[in-house]
C-alpha cells in the first residue's frame, strides 16, 4: 500500500489547463462513481479541486496502474488528458505527498500566501469522499492531520496575519475606522470580479445591509443573489450614497463617478457620523477632493496596495516558522503511517506488554525472597507469551493492502496506544531489585 498524489496546480499548469480540470461537488461525486475504488489498484481516493488546483490523493497497490486509471477517468469524465501530461501534472508519493497536502492546508502553496479558504476546501474534499464511500482509514487520517497542521501553522505563526488582497484590505480598513461592521450599511459600486470579491468579504461581516450598484442591473442582481443583499440601478447611485456608512467603488469607468458635490449632499443629514470610502478602481472612481470633507475617510488603491505589500512581506518572514510547525506534524503522521505494517505492530504490542509485566514484577518484588525473583521473571515472560499468542497469530493474518486490513491494524494500535517503535525495549529478564 502506497500513498499517491497526482495533480495539477498554478505552479505546474496555465489557467486554461486548470480550468479544464476544475470540478464542483457533483462533478467529483460523478467521477468517483466511475472509478472502482476499494479494489486494486485504487483502494482509497480523495479529490481536492479548487480554482488553482485539482489533486488526487489515493492509496494504491500499484502506482502505474492507479495513475493510469485516474488519468483515464479524468479524460472520460472531463474530456481532458492533462492529468497524464508530464508537462502539466506532478506526482508525489508517501511522505512527499503528505508534506504537500500539509503545505496546501496551511496556505503555503497558495497564490495568496496563508489564505484561509483552502483549509475549508481540504475539509470539504474529505467530506465529499466520505459521501461517495471512497475515503478510508489512511486518507481520513491524512486529511484530518492536514487540517490540524494547517490550523496550527495559522494559530502559532503570523502566516495568515494581515490582509494580502486589496478586497480584504478594504474590509479591514473600514473595520479599523468604524469598528463593528455589523452595525454599518455597506454600498458596493461595481459588480466585476473585484466588486464580487469585496461583496463576499463584507457579507461575511454580517453588515446591517449590503447594497450593490452596477451599470448593468442584472450584474448587481447576480452578485447579491447568493449573499442576501440588495441590488440597485446605477441611476440610484446618489440616493444610495446617502444611505451608506461604507462605500467601496470598483468600476472600470474611464472617469470619476462620485464627485465632491455628490458627497456634500450625501453627508448633510448624517450629523457628523463618519463615512468610509474605499476607491479601489484604476483609474479612480472618486474625486480626490472628497477626502477633504469633514467626517469622510477616503482611501485609494495606492494606499491599500501599500498595506497589502507590507502584510505580504510580513507573512513571507513567517514561512520558516510555519514550515517547522508542519514538519513536526509531518513527523507524527509518518510515525503512525510507517507503523501500519504487521511486524512493527506486533513488535510494538509485545514491547508494550513486556514493559507492563516488568513494571508489575518490579513493584511486587519486595514481597518475594531473592531466590524467587528468577521464578517471578519467568512467570512474567510466560504470561506475556500466553496473552499475546492468539492476538499475534491473528495480526499476522491481516492484509494491510486492503482497507479492512489497515483498519484492523489502526484499531490495534489505537486500542493499546502503541507508539511507532513501542517503549524503549527492556527484556523481562532484566535484573529486578528485591
């Protein structure tokens, strides 16, 4: 049994190739249903598919046959052969595959260093495999370990600290000025890619209201459809300005769309209540003179990009710390993984029992005469042998190349809390103090 990772990502393939391999939940379920997972050569399979990567994590009995089965399934289901093209695809095995997933979960392999979204996508990939019945003991443990490693890297280092996208920086800036955004009314002007992203970030803040305005009304409706906000027509912009505490503009207009006179009228009835305006359009959507108005805080793209660049540099400095955290978690997982063999499990079980027997013999030695110590030692050895005779015989019959066999080995190790190598070996014949 080996762990195989086969995939493409933004490191190995252009956007056109990645887009061709992207799968939503239903696509993944359909693909998994086409594969005969659970039998040789594929015994377990989890698919992680995002806009920047499509990766297959599998336990296999034959690397070449399993890789070919995955490539053929992708080509048949998606109509693209890229997974089998060495120009675009990459392959990792065993420890390298585990390390890669841990880095993915921690956001170290993302376009946006330290991003949070990928951790949820890792969890969702396992949930989808569970639903399809293709996850097993190894892949389940692997993805849980990756989620734990990713969380530790974020919580114990600054790898996710500070906004490293202009859209998120806009939200952080508004929160810095106004505090709790759940009490603020937000207006987004522009329904392009940036406008959509900003809208999603503000929706997560559960703002008092979220309004989107766009030159094409259908575009604004499309943005708010899944966010629970309100779409308004572009002709209503001046009215909407009066109802907003936070305004973010992200249009492609060649000239400004909000002038000082618009804002002067908008703030007349606000009675000194501050307003935050974030202009992330290029060229600008808002006249610079707006920033001179009382109680109006205007931020442009240059100021946000400066903050983003500073935060990105700070995150990059945290990479070595995050890698140390991941390597510690990797060591723990690989110790468990390497222990999933028959002989190491038997050895760890016997050493554990022998250590317990020796400790008990030492504890009771004071009740025996010195001449009886050897008899006590022999009794301890024979008792351990008798107790472990049948369990050892059954463990030797386990086929670790099946999910059922692996599950049995995991159960033994978890039930008896066996370390990878067991306790430090001390022979039952060791000298017992009387």
